[in-house]
């Protein structure tokens, strides 16, 4: 089975072709960051319009790179089309959903709406040594921060999540205070590399406490106050960045280790944009590895939004016989705990899963 996957949930346009036997044949990502940077964040309407411009040429590109499905060229270039159906910006989601559903209809193949976060969770399955189930998943992106008990494909129980800002959001908001352009997370991480211990100490609200919840909104306030109170030129941005990163990483490491202890699992899977952070990776490897356990990550390119991860999730479900009807399914909100195992019943109204 071969699938075309489309991702358009936020500010990345992406397409990929994944073959059950031959693996990932092609993938492409276009990031809209330059378009949104002047506004300091993603402008939904601009995102949708840019997806409309770029999606079809990108689909043609990945299909050409993947080559014909069967020798001599099969009637359809793929056996199914999968797409991000949510959660995300509704207008942006609809651009990919409408294209994917229409292509599947025209080719006479099934279409399937995929949960964006299930895509992130399954991205490490594209690596040479994929993690087995069950495992604990730490999902850290710009919009989400959660610890998940992943018992099997589609069997996800949220163990804890953030009460306010997501980890990526905390990186981006504090980076903005330091004058870094949007999205500041990776830039703050780079700045932190040359930082020193300047005696700063930002709050780590949930650290050392029972439970698997996170809270990052106090960090932004603490950084803002430090910057306001400091005498001009007395606080080096690199040192602030270093302590911001340390506060976020300390919390993520502490809660991930707790989740492993609570579940008794020996595998931790880390995914989402913040999984690209080098300090987080080093600290998790040390903390988890030292307890005889192992951490799995997607390759850097598949930490942030991409269509290869949507292809993995979609292919697993299509291969299990899961199908959508002809409705164009997109939903801004979609709790991951409501996903069923592959091949399970879909909601009668055509939505990808029951609420
Ligand atoms: O998963 P993703 O591409 O998009 C969402 O679904 O949200 O994650 C993007 C987030 C942004 O907040 C970005 O600043 C953050 O991931 N990020 C990083 C790094 N690379 C990306 N944060 C810290 N260090 C990094 N190296
Ligand atoms: Zn994402």
C-alpha cells in the first residue's frame, strides 16, 4: 500500500509519499515563517491562502519524486490519500482536507483524516530503530505539552498536560522578550549556548511535585520582571536564554522520569518541535539512560511539522481498513484520548472520530 499525505494544520505546508514496503519515497515541507514574522505570530487567513498556493505544486512534486505506484503506471498514483484533519487552524486544515478528499475521489481511492498529534507521536517509527509499545510519549510542540501513556497504535491516555502555555510557546514568548524574531524557540536555544550562570533563577512551578501537569506561563512574567529590574547593560541576553532553557528543560525531564516511574515502562518517546532542542535531548538521555531505559526521537526534520509523520499514522489506519466517507473532515479541536485503535468505527457523520 502506498499513500500520499498532506499536512496544512498551521504554518507549514507539507506533502509526502510513504510506501508500506519501500518506505518513505518523497517528502517536502515549506515553512511560512517569513510570511508571519512581521506580525510576531501566525496569521490564520494568510496561512490558509499560502497553503492554497503551494499545496498542489508540492503534491505534484512528491508524486513525481516517488515514481509510478506499479510498473507501467497504475490507474492511481497511490492507494489512499491521508491528511491532517485536526487539531489546528480550521481554515488552514480545510485547504489540505479539501484537496486530499478531492484527489482521493478523482483517483477512486480511500481518504482518511489523521490526528496531527498522532502524527507527531508516530514520527519516530520512521527511524531505523523504532520504539515498541507500550511507551511514555512526551509531546512538546508550539501548541501542546503532554505526557501520554501510549499502549499501542491509537490507544493513548493523557497522563498530564500543561495548565497554561505549551513548552514551545514558553520558548517563543520569552524569546520575544529578548528581542528575537518569531518563532524564537530555536534562536533562544542557540543564544543559550554562549550563556553563563549569572545567578538568575526563574520559577519551575511543578518541579519536585506529585502529578504530571506542567505550567509555563509564570516563566514569561519572571523574565519580563528581571529584564525590567536590571540596570541597563547588566543582564546579558545569553545568560537569560540559558536560564530560560534550563527552567523549561528541568521541568520536562523531571515529569518525564516521573511518568516512566508511574507507568513502569522503560521507553520514552519525545516528539514535537521542542524535541529538536539539543539540551533537552542531552538531559533526557542522561536522566532516562542512567535508569537503564531508553529515549527515542524522530530525526530533526521530523520533530517540527511535516507530512511524513501524517503518512505513518494514516497508512497504519488505512491498512487496518479504516475509511472516511465523502465528507471533508476538519476539526479545530480534537482530543487525542478519543482516538480509537486502527480499523475501529468512525463517527456516523463522517468526522474522524467520536468526540
Ligand atoms: O511541532 P511544531 O513544529 O508545531 C506545532 O505543532 O506547534 O513545534 C514548533 C515549536 C515552536 O514553538 C518552536 O519555537 C519550537 O517548537 N522549537 C524549539 C526548537 N525547535 C523548534 N524550541 C526549542 N529549541 C529548539 N531547538
Ligand atoms: Zn505540530
